[in-house]
C-alpha cells in the first residue's frame, strides 16, 4: 500500500519514521540516487584490501547513470550495482540481484569508522571474485531485513521501480490494505498487526527477525560471548539475565529504550528508569564503583564494542556484569546452556526452510554435545544431514562427529561439503586434518594440498600438509611445506618442531642441516621458556647433531624430568634413551614426536 497512504491518518509518525535509520537501511541505485553512495569523493576514498583475498575489485560509474562492480578474473567480469544496504550510520554494502530472486553481496563495502572501503565482512573467502551468489533462501533472509516490499520480473530479476526498499510501516505492521478499506467503508479501524500488543518476550523475538536471535548464531559464539555479537542487539538482549530471568509477560523489551518511529536513541534517564524497575537501590549494589542515582547504567552494562568489527562501534546489548564468560561447567554457564537449548527446542518445530531446519538441529546437537549427551547429539546430526543441510551445517556435523569418535561419519560430512564448494578451503582442510588425526597420512595429503592451494596465506594449513607428507614418507616435500608455513608465520610451533626434527635427525643424510636445526629448535623451546619437554627433546637432538653433546645431555635430562613430573611415562622413557646416546657421544637418528607441540 505504501507509507504515503498511512500518512493520511498518521502524518507525524510517518514523517518521523522516514528519518529513522531503519527507513534508510536500503536504497535503489539510480541516476538520481547514485551520487549519495558513489560520488567522486566517495570513490576516491582509500581501499583497504589484502592481496591474499585476490585482485582488488572496484566500482565504476556508467554513462547511463548506473554503477558497475568489476573484479579481475571474475566470470562475468562485472555486474550492475542494483542497491545499497546499510543505513549509513556505520557503513554500507552494495548489492546486485540476479535472476531467480538471488542476491549477491559485493565484496567491497564502505566503513565510516575507517573512512574508506574494505572487504565486505563474511565475503573474504568467497569463491566468486565479485561475491558469491546467495541461495534463494539466503537471499530472502537478507533482503527481508532491508526492505518493506520486493518486486520481481517474470524471470525472478529484481524490479527496482516496484520495490520498496528500507523498513517502513508495512514491514512491521503488515499489509495495510484491509485496514484502509475498513476505514473507508464505515470508520471501523480494521485489521492491522500491532507489534506493541505482543507479550514483552514475543516483542523481542519479533524484533529479532532482523536484529537476530541467539539461535541464529553458532552456539560456541554465544557461550564464549564473541565480541562480534554486539552487532546483533536482539540476540544479545535475549541472552541477558534481565531477559531470561524475568517472566515473559514482564521482561525487558527493545521498545523500552528504542522508539521504532523516532530516530533519536534513549538517553541515560530512560535507561535508568528501565533498570530501576528491578534494581531499586542502585548505589548499594556497587561496592567498588561509585554510582549515584544519576549514573548511566548503560555505560558499564551495555558497553560500546569498537574493536571486533573493523573499528565500527556497536552497543553490546548483552546486559551483564563486566568480566569473563562463565565456563560451561559453572553454574552460570549451565544456566546459559540450558537457556540456549530451550530456545532451540522452541524454534525447531516452527515451519522453516530445509537448510534452516537443518542448521537449527545441528546447533542443538552442538549444545547437547557440549553437555555430554553425545548419543542424542549424533542422532540430531543425522537428521540434519538428511534434511537439506547446507555447507556450514555439514562442516559442523563433521566436526561434532569427529569429536564424538565417529570418524567415518565425519569424513563423509567433510567430503560432501568439499564436493558442494570445491573452491572453498575449509572443508578440504577439515577432511585432511581428520585423516591426519586418524593416521591415514597418504589420504590426508590430497585434501590438505588442495586447501593449501586455495588458502595460500594460511601457515597452519601448510604445516598440516607438511605433517601429512612426513607421515606419508615424503620428507623432501614435507620440508618444503614446513618452510612455506614458516615464511608466513616464522614462529609457528607446528612447523618449527617438525622441520627442526627432520633437519637434525632424519635417517636420510642428504635431508639434514644440523646448524639450521639448532636455530629452529632453540626458537621453539624458547617459546616455552625451555620448560616444555618435547621441544627440549628436539633441541637436544639438534645440539647432538652438531656435536654439542653436553648441551644435548642437559636438554634431554630436563625433558625427561619434566615428562616424568607430568606423568608422561612413554615420553620420559624415549627422552632417557636419547640421553644415554648423548652420554655415549652419539647423535640420535630417527623420528621425533613433535607434530602436536602447540604454544
């Protein structure tokens, strides 16, 4: 129907809401509007782009009044910019629509905090240089939070002339046609949806359609209180003790501090009034901080998070005492775990698209896995994989199957994920790492080599490839892989240790380089202040290889003592055997157990 019709009776509200950030959260790019986002001044802003992501893309103005996005090596090499998402308060992300009602978030966004362009968050590893095309389901989820009404041509292509981008009246109140018809007929108010009449808890869930609910994220992100969650007010508020500890009919709501029709946020007086409903004598609750009746509660309990999201400030709506997240085993952690489980149990029976239904089941399975209910978790994972699971859900299922000891099921999930997205490194890495952990070194080489090719800047992947090559008795190739890892991350223990071990003690004399091995092993042992037994073992072997048997004996004796004190009898025995060799003036030749050394 459109906001103009609403304005006939609600002029003040419509006029004020038009200035609200929600109303500005998306806009169509036309010859008239493009200067707002793509002026010469904006396009001249600095671009923060890493060569590891790929060749830098760019926005270019077209003679017909449009804007195109180009990326070297992309196929097609360019796409039109159809719209821009983002209210402009913090930044913006240009998007392009494709036939089939599909959306492409373009890979270059603008940040006001940086005053420049930067890689679109979440798209750094997109296979398509322009930005991956979302599925129809993903596109609908994304567009639904930035638009009031979408219009499509017969082929499913976006129709900017009929669409209503931005959040206006009918996005929250539903279609107003029946309401207007009833008004014009006999003055009856007619049917219209009013979110303010929902119960307080349901109001927060309603706002959470766009501002997210905890079940829209990875359970471990929630339980660890990932700072990135500050971007999503609904999910954070629902995890607050103020919300989950209150009766659903009286709990805190979004609209107590935020008016969806007015752009100005609530000030300290309003937040104090909300907090004082339950916390009457605020000063007496603070023992180490001076607080008065006029203090701003939000300053401490809803802090601003700036560092997690590219310097962009977000108010963290997870109302809580400052401090570290509770462990899952603590009383507070168990309460959070139980609350999350309950939220998942409520959402799973809802009518959801297949991929979302699978994600919810996998999320609940992860929570059950954390709680120790592994059989129940694995049954849910099997249901998730049978019901239209997407790439991310397959990765989660694989990791949980692996942690639960069901390695064949884990391998199957990772293989399916790798097949679904063959140019994305994560699934290949997880497949190779699982094979590596299970001792199938020869099979691990292929997927890890693919992952290393697709993610050339990852030192950890190169180190894992080196471990697989070493286990598969391909030591020369393993040396090259470990060197690649150290070029990227010079102090990486997972590469320092194995490479030092090969160069110090490998049976093939032509592969040894004792002097280099000493330097690598000393760097490794030094990271642990010479108090970690396996790194000392490598250091001792390297010293013996250059003939410094006194130094080798000291390192081996310390390693044996530390292992004995730690109850690692097998390691202590191996170190003692090497100590005997060094006392006899003989170097050690053979494999060294270093691949699991971690900082």
